[in-house]
C-alpha cells in the first residue's frame, strides 16, 4: 500500500519560513506527479501545488505563488514544499498527495498531513 | 478559475438510506471529476475518479454519474462508517478546485 509521510510542520511567526517534506514509499516515486493540498482549521480543501514526475513542470495556486515552491528529489523519494513569507491565513494542515498516473493531476492517495500554524 | 458548487452543504440521513450529493462545474471539465471522503481528524480518502471510476478497494455502494456539467455521488445504502464529509474536485485545468463539501450526519 502506498505510504506518504509528511513532516516539518510547526509554529512559525508571520513572515517566517518553513520547509515541509513528504517521504514516499511502496511505489515508484519518479513515475508519478505529486501534489500539496491544504485545509485551514474547520474549512474545506484547497489545492496548493503540483509537480510533474520528473520535476520539469510546477504549478502553484495564486494564493501561494511567489511565496511557496514545490520541489522533489527522486533519488530520495521525497517531495518538498518550501514556504516563505508565511501569513496567518497559511495556517492549515498540509497534505501530500500522489498523482494517479504519470501525467494525471488526479489524486489517488493522501498522506496523514502536517499542521502549520502561523502566529506571533 | 472553474468554480465547483456542491450541494447540499449538509444533510441528515439514516442507516440504509440512499444519499445523493451534487457538484456543478462552472464550465466543462470533461470527466475530470473526483470524489473524496473525509472523517474528522483524518486525511481525505479517494472514492471516485474520472467521474465514474471506483478507486480500488472502495465498496460498490459508492457510484458517480454525470449530466453535462453536473456530477453526482450516490451512496446506495448508507452505513454507520459512511457518516463523513464528502468533497468533489475538478482536475481538468489549473487551478485545481474543490467543492465546499457536504457533511453527512445521522
């Protein structure tokens, strides 16, 4: 069964930075696109970013564009989200998700999530 | 951006009931529509992809259908483990967008 384990969440002050990681296992990581999706407390799901299987293309939501960067290291089977200039409204559980096929942005598996709290 | 309007936002149902949840896209999305189930404090779980296809391991009481830009998730006979929040998502174009969710309560 696919396993996705996020880490790196925590409490950070407004304007600060944080890097999330997602360790992937039990599938061929470099064959699939990967996503980040977040959920603010008590709210719905919001797509954050997507990266193609080989890292050649990246897409970010407008709400994080210029502040967040998705990346991956296929040699380490790990997905990242670098978050800079954090704001209170970025407070959320961040989920890592696996793309359904090499070129599909549809999601088939989710990690358990990591909580990011932006507060002074 | 493609807006996904999900209805109802909540519903009350009983064990054994047939439940339908609807998602309307603001423009055509082909069949690039997924449904997810989320229980409190847990990660979402994939149920349906490409509007009709059942995720591996998901029971056949869940089904998806489409009429134009309106998509429906049906649970044929609600069981206690099905009480949760359900979300639709379009993945036809960026930005990927979710519906607002439907909370299914007893």
